[in-house]
C-alpha cells in the first residue's frame, strides 16, 4: 500500500512540537480553525471540520507519547482516507525537532492521494510557521491550490 511521507525541521524543542500535533488547541493553529472537536487522548475520537457542519475526517487517537510520537487511525471521512493511519514521529537534535509525518495505507496511488500529499506538505509548513513565528496558516486561511 502506498504512503505519503514528509519531513520538516522545526527550530523548537520537541515538547513544543508535540503539543502542536497532539492537542486540539495546537492542531487548530496549523491545520483547521473551522473545528477540531473531541478530546485528544488515547482511545478517543477527534473530528476535523473544514467549512461543513459534518466532520471531513474523524480520527481515533491510537498513541500519544510525549517523547515524540502521535498516531491516529482514520475511522470516518473520504473513502480513500478511511482505514489509513497518520503518524507524527518527532526527534530532537541540537536546537531543532525533526517531524517525520506519514499518512499510510492508502489503497492505491490515486490523484486524490497526490492532492492530499501536496496539502499535507503545505500544512506541515503551516505547523513550522506556527511554532517558529507564532502564526500558522490553517484552513480557512490556507492557500488554495
């Protein structure tokens, strides 16, 4: 099964990056301001909203490790997303944190997967901007492409 993988280096402590990807408040600063609903705790479900009263995706939080790992399983959303796994693996070296993001287990390398890969790259740069400069560009402030 094909995967989306991106790597971004952020000039910040691992704990700051972890809080931004592991908490609903952090996620709303770089991915979607329209809504991140639910409690981010292992075993819980979190809905992500993008200009709709219905969630675009619902993720089951499968792992939260403050030492550098966040994992979700997509349980509701676009057909191509359901059953995929999303992970943020964080490592810290010197004054930087490396984020290795994976959106795994796509059924096939579709045009939609290519679109999502570009969007993930954009939002990971939004994450970097949020942490380093204090302002991300989450939906609906994001660049449309």
